C-alpha cells in the first residue's frame, strides 16, 4: 500500500529562516501565480458573458457576499463544517487506533485483511441509503458517513507506517528497556508519523467529498444542499456562490492541515531538507 | 597493573549455538559453538571476518535473541531479556538513534524508562554528554551532527544509566580513520573513568589489539572460537606509541595468522 495523497493538496515549502522575509514572500508569490492568473482570466473572459450558466465572475462574487453574509446562508457552512469536524475526528481516531491494533495483533491482522480492503474499495456513497435507513435523515447520518470514509486511508497508512519502522529501532527500545506503552508513544507513533499524516490528509479530502455528497441526498442544510437547491430553483448564480464557498473552505482546510503537519513533523521535514535520514 | 584482582565473572557464554530458521529448509547455522567469559572491569574484543556471525553473537549475549542451544549468564543469572545493567551500542547509529527527538531526549529515554525523576534526568544527560565531549548538542537533533558525533550520542545514551557492561557492535565501522582513533581513545577514557566492563565486536585486528585486555578470535561462518589471545600492553595506551611497539606488532602477526591461515 503506498501513500495516499491527493493532487488538490497544496505543496509545502520549507520554512524560511528569520532574516530573509523577502525570499519567503517571493516563494509564496511563485506558488500563487497560476491560480491568480486563472482567476484574472475568468474575470476578464466572463466580464461580458450573457450566458445564464456562466455569469460574470464579478456578479458571482457580489452575489456570494449577499447570499452568504447578508442573507444568512453562512449557517449552511457552519452546519457543514460541524459535521465534517465531528465525522473526521471520529474517523481519524478510529483509523489510528484500529491501525495500531492491527499492527500489534498479527492474528487480527490476517483475519481482518480481506475485510478491510473490501471496505476500503467500497465507494462510501453507496452506503448512503443504508445510513439513511439506520440513522434517519439528519446530522447523525452525515457524521456517520464522513467517519466511515475517513477511517480507511488513515487506518491503512497507520498500519503501513508502523510496519515500515526499522527493526534496529525496536532492538534499541528493548535494549533501553522501554515498556510497551512507552515504546508505542516514543517509537511507534512518531516513527509512523509521516505516513499517518499522509493518511490523515487523504482522509480529510475523502471527508470533504462525503460531506458534500451526503448533503445532496435527503438533507435540509449544508453547502451541498445549498448548491443542489439553487440549481433546482434555476438560480445559477446562487449555485456558483455555493461552489466558490466550498472551494474556499476546502483550500483553507488543506492549508490549515499542512500548517499543523509542518509544526508536528518539523523534525521530519527539516531532516529531509538536510539530506538526512 | 592496577586492574582490581578480585575477579568476578560478569558474562559467561557456554557452548552457544545459533541456527536461524531452525527446522526449516532455510536453516542457517550462524554460530556453531562459542564459549568465553568476561571478568569485571575487563575490555574484551571479539574479532572475526565479515559475516562470521558477530552481530548474531552480540544479539544473543545481550538477550535480544535467544540462542538455539547453550547458555549466556550475566552476573550469575541466565539471560532471558536484555538486563537493566547492560548498555548496547549498535553498528549503525543512524538506525538506532530516534531522529524525532533531540540528542538530549534520546539520551534521557532509558532514564525515563527507569523512573529517574525529571530534575535528575536533566543533570545526568548533561553529565554523560559531557563525558563523551558533546556538552553543546543537547538541544540539537541527531541528523544535525556528523557521523562520529552521532555515535558518541549513542554511546552517551548507553552510558546514561550507568550499566555494568557495555556491549558494542562495530561501533566505529562507519566513521573516517581520524574520528575512529578519537572514538577509540574516548571509549578507553570513559571505561577507566566509569570503571565499566566492555565487550566490543570488530573486524579490525589493530583496533582489537589497541583496545583489549583479551581478544576472542572467531572463525569464519559458522563460527567457533579459534583462540582467546591475552593482550599485555598495559593500561595506558597511545595511538602512535602503542601501535608501533614490538608487542603490538607481534600480536598483530599472531592474529593475522589466525584469521588468515594462508597468509
Ligand atoms: N535475521 C536473520 N535471519 C537469517 N539469517 C541471518 C539473520 N541475520 C544474520 N543471518 C545470517 O547469519 C550469518 C551471520 O550474520 P551476522 O550479521 O551475525 O554477521 P557479522 O559477523 O555481524 O557480519 P558483518 O561483519 O557484515 O557485520 C550470515 O550468514 C547471515 O546471513
Ligand atoms: Mg555485524
């Protein structure tokens, strides 16, 4: 199982040393030129558009302010984010704990292996009808679906990362007489850290997708609900505002993730930058 | 000779045999039969050609691996796990140090595991890093140091809990010659200062003679003990003088003829 990463994740740059803020700004700018160019193109090319499906970007942005701030559609974003957060945290926790258990208990691993890969390849949205049947239509169902999807990338990467730790490091732990729990927290978790982070990141992407999908089926709130509802009312401009808000939230969450990852795995990125192990 | 005469056996290896994958088609005898003992305060080197089973032997006498037959006794008790009073330095420092912790934290790990209180831990870490001449790297990470310095951190970590016996597996194999001499002298110094017993595995005959009180010579795989050679070069040793003394050269010839019977 290789690392699960997604193309939509912003690439991370090495943190600049103090004293060279100019270089840092330069790096941020080089990372931004393409999105900015595309936005400018969109703005210019759509400026005189009369097509009802592609309204001018300037109109969409104005409408976004109206809909989401003035008319109170932000409540949809709040309910989406709350479900995402709860579902993601639950799924990620189950993934890390489950992955650790599978790593530790070989018997469980061999027994559970086929089942896990079966669940992993099963498209989570296919479970939506079942989830509705079990949890009814409401936030609980949304949270359950998001958790379910978020479990697998984290679980598989956790297991894989833990199995990939150098055996000499385990010999060392025994020689230093670290207890099982101590070596779990000082060796196993940090050692698998980079790969667990890759899994968590993939889980986040899956979680966002499932958040939108679950809101598009038999829901009464959320960004996905807003987008689908607008389209059903032929309010195309309004629909576009939902997509823009979604894109913004997705980007922000990814950047937030990368920021936290960089802090927690500072040793990893710095040692790699030095060409170390 | 001011080495204490109260001889007391720290480590006794009797008729040790190790067969990997025993009972399968892939069975591989790494060690046939090895017996030797180490007295308190002694410095014993184990030399043998590459692939002789040196690492295997060290894993067995440290309690990391179980022998197929024979026994290992540490301070009168038969080994079942790694004893608390044993320090271990591995061949490859980059694989045995934990890169996610600073050097100070790496050295503190075995102390925390032994329940040493936090304040005392910090003092001991500083002290033992000072012993190996690395007082200034506590807050740095292992991968920020040179290879020789990393191995010194690994040695400091093994010394931090004041073991009775220090076992080292080719600890200086992957550093340059100059650093190697420095580390050899460092380990001799530390050994006298702390009064510990050392067993060091190497494939370098000169290194073995320079460091040892006694040398256990292994045959090639599957290994048996060819001979145990006593080294009477006295207590103080010097890289230039000792290595050019007639006793040293004589021992060197003898050992060479042992490991290379056709030379
Ligand atoms: N885990 C293992 N499983 C099976 N065979 C092994 C294992 N480890 C070592 N061996 C075999 O045991 C023999 C001795 O290996 P060992 O690593 O102990 O030698 P060594 O003297 O330390 O070599 P080097 O000088 O290269 O470090 C070799 O034939 C090796 O293939
Ligand atoms: Mg070896």
